[in-house]
């Protein structure tokens, strides 16, 4: 899962990145209003942690921007301004949650998990698609009684495809999701092809075929129902 942290206090931002990276989240940072606008205009995120007080502007305007461009992105406001007015304004614009500073990092992690679970997979910790079952808390994937041994990248790729199961996902979108800003520096998508191939092979060994459909020249789409 890809998270943008919009926070001008670098020490706090770095501590959030350090903690969430250990939870297998891919984190990017913006420290000013202008940096945040550039990020949300160019890249897509699963979740954004947003401070309201930013150098050069207000977090509420960043919130408006990302909700216009990517309304599916989950937003948690993290701010020392714990006024009712700020909370109501953020929620009206489209924020999903509000966490007042100071907060502890495990609580933040659980807020993020709950937000992403509600957004993508209703309120269950178990995601099912055809014969596939994914334990979102344990990050385990099983087919029947067989557990699939997926790498971290393969697991992220699988969830991203299922999240976007109603549309064809382009190779560039997969590259960006898996590598963030680094995708702009890559000359080809060979690493995407490799992960898709490995994921397909592991599904085939478990007896599942045609779960990832290839649209040549375009991208990939999740093929299982549910």
C-alpha cells in the first residue's frame, strides 16, 4: 500500500516513515504545501496522512485537490489543531479520519489499516476472490488448505489488482504502485513482467488459471469473481 505523508515536521515525518515501512507500507513524503500539490497531481496513493498547517498553504486545500483528482484515496488528518471547526471542515471536504497530535504510531497504523479495509474490502479482515482467500491482518494468501508463499511485492501486486478488478491496470500504474517515484527513472517494465509471471506461476501451481488476464499493449486485469 502506498502512503503520502504531508507533514512539515521532518522528525515526525521520518519517524512515521520508519514505523510504517516496517509494517510493509510504501511511504513518500511532502514537507510543504507546494510539494504536496505536486505529489498528488502526478502520483496516486492509497492513503494520505495530512497535516493542516503547512508552509505556503493549508492542508484543506491539498485535501480538496486530491479529492478532485483521486476521490478513492483515503485521507487521515493529523494535526495539532484539534478544533471542532477544523475536524468538521476536513470531514466535509472528504477526509476519512482525524487524529490529533500527539499520537502513538501503533494507533496511527491501526487507523490506516481500518481505513483501507473499509475502502477496499468492506469490514472484513478476510478477502475472498474465487477460491482465493487473503487474511489482511496476517497477510497470508491461501487456496483451499494450501498457503501460497508470496513475496512482499507479489502480495502488494495481488491486492492492487484485486482493488482495481473492474478495470484494466496499465503497466505504468503497476510500476508506480510498486516503486513510487522511481518508476519515472525506469527505461522499461521488465520488473513488472517478472512479478506478474511469478504470480501467475504460483497460482497455476495451486490450480488457479486465468486469474490475471493480459491485455497486450495495455496492461492487466484481475479475472476471478468475488
